C-alpha cells in the first residue's frame, strides 16, 4: 500500500490508493473513498504520476499535476 504526500503540502491531507479505490484523509480525520472507475486517468497512472499532487489553491480538493485531473472534497 502506497502512501503519498506532496512536497508543497500546506494542509494535513493523506492520499492512498488501494484495491481500486482512492482514499483521501483530511485534517479532521475524515476519510473519503473514491472509486478509481470514476477517474480513469488516476486508475491508469503510474505510482510516480499519482504521487505528484498538490492541494488546490482554494483548499477545495487535490490536483494531480502530470495527469491534469482534480478531485474535490
């Protein structure tokens, strides 16, 4: 199981990929699961591309730089 944290992270957010799901854990320990079927770019991405993410400037979600895809929470 891989656990990724971005280099420029300001908020406490954890991202992990497991069994076809994307798990996002935010500051208040709330964990949200997203099926990767909803996000084909993330499903097909390499671990390196999945690890290249940052919190969106307005704090509303995550942006994957190389994949040019977002998830809002």
